[in-house]
C-alpha cells in the first residue's frame, strides 16, 4: 500500500468532520472573541478553512517561509458560504496532489521557515499529518469551544456530541 493510500482515509475523515463544524459558523458572530488575545470566530474559521491549502503548498513546493508570504495567510472571513467554498476548493486541490504523489514524493524533505530561519524540516508525509491534519484538529477543537460559548449546536466529531445524542 502506498503512503498516499494510508494518508487519504484520515485526510478524508478529518476534512468531512471539519466541514460540518465550519458549516455552523454564525456570520452574525464573526467578530466575537472569547478573550482579547484570541482570534475572532471569523478569523479562526478562516484559518481552519485555509489549512488544507497548506497541504497543496507542501506538495508543490519544497518549503514555505511564513514571514511576508501571502501563500499561507488566511483570507478574511466574508460569509459562511464563502468559507465553505474556499474550504472545499482547498480540500479538493490538496487531496488531488496527495493522491497523485509517489512514495518518494512523500518522503522528500519539506521545510517551514520564518524570516529565513528554519523552523523544522520533515518528510512531506509527516508534514501532512502534523502541520496539516493535527494543526487543523487543534484549531477545530478551539472552534468547537467558540461555537459552544455562542450556543451553536455542535456536530458529532469522534462520536456523538451533547447536541446530537447518542
């Protein structure tokens, strides 16, 4: 079995779960924040919606310098419908790049830089699991708290939520 074939089922599951969470983002609460040091609900949702795009970047380039680059930046939150369109496009493009990758492509090193300084270098397969999937799951957990604090019913993630029953 290829490396891509082992990554894609997890990718598909996490993207589908994330989409159900993003669908619940209330446009009227986009500027809400739980704390002055926190992102707004809209900023957090946009960041999550943009994370699959980093998967595409990881597959197409050998590195990303996040300082001064618009490549990794999240777009401004405009609407939930636009968020979902952006997310779906990012997922589709990243999935196609992963699916077409060979094992050797996925074992090639990929580097994250900040202001020219290397933050880390990992094989692309590890980047997909950590920098893309785990990173997205982390922020999706934050989003679930934001939604709960705004009385938005939460979808099932890894099992029923208090709102979906069991």
